[in-house]
């Protein structure tokens, strides 16, 4: 090629480059503007589909959301559950794994176990159930009843996990110290040492077997109630008694030498204070003796305030 020919091409190349650049500048801003105008879905908008159980729409919405926010563990969780409800377990499991890696939530671990159980992965299901239990998941009723775990219901490992979670959910039910006062539970007729009816008492259990609730009705005097519980931090039993007059007595004690032994202070409405003791003793014939004592000399001597005997009663309600 001659020098003159080459020189003739340069203006042509420059012209083509200029045209291309102009086209790029003309199209680029419009494309960028269109891209910027694309609506971004929010968690709340996606969650509306989830709450309405519109699983296809929910999966689509949360797929878009996790693409925009890959660190959003809640969105990954909802995406996994959406696929799980669509029985798309091959998509549910990776989404749930991603959510768990972000937040280490025991509820996510539980749903991972369900997804694996539904796909026949029993060992993986138990691995994730174990991790959920380690992380504090304590819903034994859900584990025992959910259809998602039906395929592993007959496995002995599941029964062991349910008991483990039950111990976490209701520790008082499995702690011997918290069961020391169970001999007082029941409906009772309460009589004096002379055999006269002093009143009736109903002792019920509550708060996951952590509390004994007393409802006293005397033939004379005011009705009252008490809460009785074992404090794991102090390793002592406590009773808080309140009668209808507003009088309050707080007791603290332990089960020793075959009896529940309390000591406390009674505070009158005028602010007067009396040191008191109370002892509950289970008797061989099934009755319970309740002995109340008080002191006015700083504990040097104690006087009996009441000596009551509980007999099992059968009453309506």
C-alpha cells in the first residue's frame, strides 16, 4: 500500500469512530436511565405473597430480593420456605443453607431437617435436628407432630431428640430439686390437730411444672394464694403468700430431713414485721402436716401459730 493510500484511509477511520462514539453516547444514557428506573422489591412487598401463601409469586419475589441483597438471611429463609411449600426441595435446601450460614438460626436448622426428611435424607435430617437442639430449639410438640418429619417418625433417634428438647423446654419437669414439693399437690380438706375443719386448699401446678399455685379458703379468716417455686440460681425453694387483706409473707427454704422447711418474714399492713417458720411434712398415711411458728425474740424461742393436717378431698372443679 502506498503512503498516499494509507493517508486516505485515516480520515475514513476517524469518521467511523466518531459515528460509533456518538451512537454510544446517544444510546448509553437511555439504557442506564432505563436500568436505574427498574423497581426494586422490598422485603415487605415480597412477604405479602409469602403471608398470602402465594408460593410461586413469593419464590419469584424473594429470588429477586436475594439477588439484590445477598446478605439478607431472612429473605433467603423465606425463599427456602417458599420452595419447600412448592415441594421444590432441590431449591429449598440451598436457600435454607444460605440463610443458616448468615444467621445460624435454630428455626432455619429445623426446616433444613424437614427438607432433608422429605427427600429421604434421614441422616442429614437428624444432623440438622441435632444442631437445632444445640442452638436452643425447644419445640418438642412440633417435632412430634409435623408431617414433614413423618418419614423418620419410627426412628429411635427422633424419640431421643424429642426428650432432649422437652428437657430444654421444661427443665423443672426433669429436675429432681424442682419436684421436691410435689407431695403438696392436690385438693385437700385441712383440719386442726383437734380434727376441726380449718378450710380447704387446692394446690395446682403451672408454668411448665415450675410453679405450685396455692388457693386457700379458710372457714374463718381471709382467703389467700401463694406461688411456690425452686430458684435454680439460689438453689432454694421460695414461697410468696398474699392474703385478701394485702398481707404479704415471703419464705425461703429447702427440703431437708424429709420435710419442706421454710423461714421468712411476715409484713403487716402497718409495716410491722414478724419472723416466721413453716414446715410441710408428708405423712405415711398420705396426709400432709403444715406447722407454722413465729418468734418475737429474734429466734430464741418459737411459738406455734397453727398445726394443720391435710387429707385428700374429692371436689367438683
